[in-house]
C-alpha cells in the first residue's frame, strides 16, 4: 500500500504502463505466431510485414530489448525463407 500521494500516483501510472506494454507484447507475439504457424509459405510471406512491424514497435517502446527484436526478426525471416 502506498504511503504518500506521490506513491499512489506512481502506482496508477505503473498499472497503466503495464497494461499498455502487455497489449503491445501480446499483439507482437500473436503476429509472430501467425507467421510461424502459417499453413502455407504464401500465408507466411503475407503476414511477415505485420509481424516485423509489431516487433519493431515493441522494441521502440522498450517492451522488448533491441537485440531481442533483431533475434525475433531473424527467426521470422528464416521461417519464411524455409517455408514450403
């Protein structure tokens, strides 16, 4: 429990930020899943730009680390390149 008005405000801000970060992270993971679990190579290729965009936005907002973003993007690119 917060002991000051300042701490109460920080708690409110942290809750809002956590919800926003969780939404970005969930959207990113869903877009990645759509690429990785695509039934065809064409479907994977079609959903790749959206997944890349979501990963970049998550990194830009510090939801994930920039190196993690690079790793995810490489993983997605490899998956699409080797899809059959």
